C-alpha cells in the first residue's frame, strides 16, 4: 500500500454530554482534526460508529456528518464493525486514499450513548455478540467477557487481584489526559473492593461507555514533506482479521487469534516486532482483554499477560507502555469512537505531546481495536518518519 | 483506479422468508456468487446492510457473515449508507482491491425485514432521514418522498397518472425475473386505482420491502484474462457523492444534485455519456425517484423525466431501458441489499442472460444506488471488456 501520513488529529473529552447532540460532538472532533491538519476540505469522509441507529435514531452517519460540517457534495460513508468501527473506518479510509480514488480523507469515530437508559445500552451492546446463539440466550456483552475471564483464571491460576495493575495504570495515566472521562486515581484495595458486575468482572475491570468523538486527516505521505516543525507520522502498517462471532465456536476461547493474525501481518508489513514497539494502545474494554491482547500480539506467552502488569512493564516507563492516555478503562469507551481515540493517542505519543505520560523517545506505536469478543480486530502501526 | 473485473454474481429471490434467517439469506447469495466465480475463498468480505441492528439485533455483519460462510480469519466489514449501503459496500470493496491490500473481495448486500411489524419497519426506515429535523417531526420516509412528488407535479404540471409507465415497466419486466418479489402485471387503470399511502404516492408508486441478498466477487482485471466463454465484465467507473441529509436544506429539492455529480464523475472516468448507456438500473424506490434520477443523470431535461416513460423509452426496447429486472418497484427493495441487486442485474444484462427483457447488444450499463432522499448516491458503470 502507498505510504500515507496523518496530517491532523482531533478529539473531544469523553463524558455524558447531555447538552450536546451527535452532530455537535462529531463536528467538534472533525473540526479539531481539520484545524490541526491546516486544511479546510477533504475529498472524503469515513465515519466509524456502532450504535447511532439504535440510540440516536440516525443512519447514514457519513452523509449526516458531511452535511453538518459543510463537506457538501463530497463522498461520505459509515463503516461498522461493532466496537472495532473506529479502526475499521480508519482502514477503509487508508485503502480509499491508497487506491487513488480520493486524495485526502477525514476519519471520525463517534458515539453518543448517554441518551438512552443503561438497560437500552446493554441491549444495544449485545448486538456485537451473536444474536442467535449468544444474545438471544440472555448473555450480555459483559457476561461473555466474564465467562472468558473466569476460564482464564481457572486455566492459568491467577487471582482476581492480579488484574489490578491494568486498571491502576489506566487510571493513573488518564489523570494527565484532559480528554479522559475518569480523572480518579485508584489503588489495589479500591480495585478489589469495587462492586461486582458479572463475576469475576467488577466495576474497575470494566471500561465506562460515554459520548465522544476522535478524528484524523490522512493524505498520501508525498504530499506532506514538511509539517511546520512537527514530526511526520506515517501509517507503517494496517491489517484486519476476524474470528468466529460466537466465543463458543472457537477452538480456544482464551486466545485472540484474529488479534494474533492482524498484529503478525502488521509486523511483517512494517518490518518490526513486538520488541520494537514503544507504545501499544490496547482495547482494554475489560482487564481480561488487555491480558489477552498482550499475549496475542507477542508481548507475553499464553496465560502470562497478567504478569506484565504485576512486573510494572505496562506503565509509561515499562517495557511495553499501554493505555498511556487512560485506555478504554479510564479515558472511556464510546464504542464506535474508540478505535479513532487510539489512533489519535498513538499519534500524540509519536509527536511527543503526552506530557507526564509521554513515553521517552517514542518512534513506533501500535493501536489495536476490537469489535465483539475478539471477533473483528483491526491493527495499525504508526511511526515517526 | 486499477481495472477491476466482476468474476461472479449471486442473488436470492426477494420475498418474506419467514423460514430463513439473516444468515441463511446472506449465505445463499454469497455461495452463489462464489460458485459463479469458480472460487472457494476470497481475501475480504464487504457487507452492505442498513437495518440489521434495528430489525435483527445483529451488528458487525461483516464478521458475522464471514463466520457463517466459512471465510474464517479473513478481513470483513460492514458499510452503511442507508438504502445506498449495497452500492457503498461495492465501492469500498473496489477501493480495497485497487489499493493492493486485498487481491479478491466478496461483496454482499443483505436485508431481512420481515421479522418486525410494519410499524417497526417504518420507524427503522425513518433513520435514513434526518433524525432531528425530519423524523422527529413525525414525517415518515414515504412522507418525505410524497412532499417531493407533490411539489414536482405542481412545479412541472404532471398528473399522477403520468407516472404510471414507471410502475408498469417495472412490473412487466419483473414477470421474467425469477428472483423478483412481485410477479404481477399491472395496467394504467390498476395504477390509478391503487390504495393511497401518502398523497400523491399510492401503493403502486412505492417499492415493496422484503428479505433478500445479492452478491458479487471482484478481482483485478488482469487476473481474469479468460472466463470460460463468458464475456469479461469490467467496472468502468465508480463514484459517490452526497447532498444535505434533510430535503428542506437543499436549494432545489427537485434536483438530485448528488446523483448528477456522481453520474457526471462516472461519465468522465469511463469516457462515455448518457447516450452510450445501454441499460440503467435506477433507484426507483418511488416513481418520483425514477423521474428525478433520469433527469439528474442526463437522460431528460429538468421536469421532463416523466415524459420518457410516456414515450415508451424506458422499456427494454426503448432509448434508455430502466428496471430491466423489475427495479425496486417489482423486483423488490430489501434496502441494504438493493445496490448489489443493481450490480448483479447490470452484469446479467452485459452477459446477455436476461431472456425476455434482455437489452439487445448491451455493452455498457449503469447502476445508481441512493441512500436517504437523495442524500448518499453511489453510481457505477460496468462494461463488457
């Protein structure tokens, strides 16, 4: 694929934005990215979103947003892969630019979830699972992840408290991210004492949903030889892979094989390995997912992902810093937007804009966005040119 | 963009398939296309669908379908642009192949609408309109089109009966399409006597929804030098354009400017004009949309699209044959699948497989898929190599 550069990024703070509409939030991130890129117009708009038909009564979000931000008579489309929608939209935009059909693209991940009750949100999130064989049997999305975590603890002998470092690191990092939903440092005691959601997942294993949008402008790399002082950030690799949608259909429900395959493909394309990565924005929708992602992407052996947390290797000063801006756990998880938050955050790391949680000398970073319980996995490696 | 060929096509009959699931229907069309293409596997799957989150409780339809048809560990994603989802998925797949990221792709348009009440379907279809400024004010999707038709009749002096030829042609052609939902010839009298839905749109102005799927396999043209006797069908042009999502925001609600722009771009890329087209599969969700599409794409002057029907120019023997397999009106309109039915049908015409409604010597055909009330428009020109 042709070399593509990230020309600009933008994001909104994640929260319960009762006074802002779907339009307002998506538009803010879009304008921030266009302004950061120093352009007023792009050829095409790709929107990542999962729930707007169910929560906001709005479909064709591509055209909807193009209309709102004044990109009239440009191409626009929505891409959906459950919670992997943001990453999937980014990949679709990359391929559009690489095909030569469009010369520049704006990608916006957006979700506005506060407008419905928790009951509705739980039902809506269950559409990421298999409707016939999972959701219709009454298992919620957190329930599915709880089954996986339970099995993992049983199989590999970990205690629930061993997962605490994932949550503690995410919350500590989010303290320094003005766009994060949660600004609240937590301790191991607080983690263990937190309310149970679905055994063994408690409130501090689980990421909060929310309203938010994140965006990026991409162009062929050759068009941005110099970027007024800022380092040029390139997309070094992009790959997407899928697994069975129902967890029970997998030979091994404790191995994210689509994460393994999409990361492996990215490593091949970029000519790097896990050891070369300076930062890794993982899809820590639940602490168990952080552990499984680290294992699938080659940072730990099977069943050992939890050890990386216990060894302090996942903090900004560790061997493989994750959730450097708070991750899904504390930055927040507006589902269809999350993949674009990850792209924006890796870009911030490579630009050296992360202050207290800046990874020293970060030059290569990976973002991995997951839809469903490991069913749709989209991985990107970014690098400083 | 790189030259791309359509290697295989498949479709299911449109109807109320109470005994078949979303999986079953999409899988049938997918397998038919793979079989027609003579391949067992492709690199990636692109699914066009609008309503599965609302009607079937299922999201991430790309991965869902890849899992069902055994395309394990391939890339898969859903693309959505309301009723333009099928065409938008086809265009996304073209760009993916043209980018070099995937070498072959399966595109499936699927919608399964029978599982909910008419009330739910009407509410679901309204998500194609502007939720804040149209749907929330109580105007349904057919209501919006009725306003446009009313205005058109007032502005240009047409009677309701002048629209009859669109419906009569579609129904006549569908008689010879085994995949069509309606096999029922109609007359001008029947058209005028049909039950009113939303003045001036009556039942025979409006397309029936339904359950159905249509699919195609695409590959770089250079990979299919010979196709065992069948003509090689190439994608000569692809373009997408958008308009404001709300009709009231347009300077002229009677001109489909996004259709004009996407068709114009296709003509430029393919190096052809309206006169060169042998067949045109229009998005006749309502008779008024057929008239407006013909005008926007250069087959008639503004306000004169209806005349083409009255002059018998839209039949398979006319100047610009439309709805040659029944169109949305009689083949049926399973919304997210429609764009792929159009691609399949134009391919059938170029292959000379349309029997009684075959357009003699058809070598160039256009398919135009519309999302919303002219908001998302995706146009493709196919040709015999």
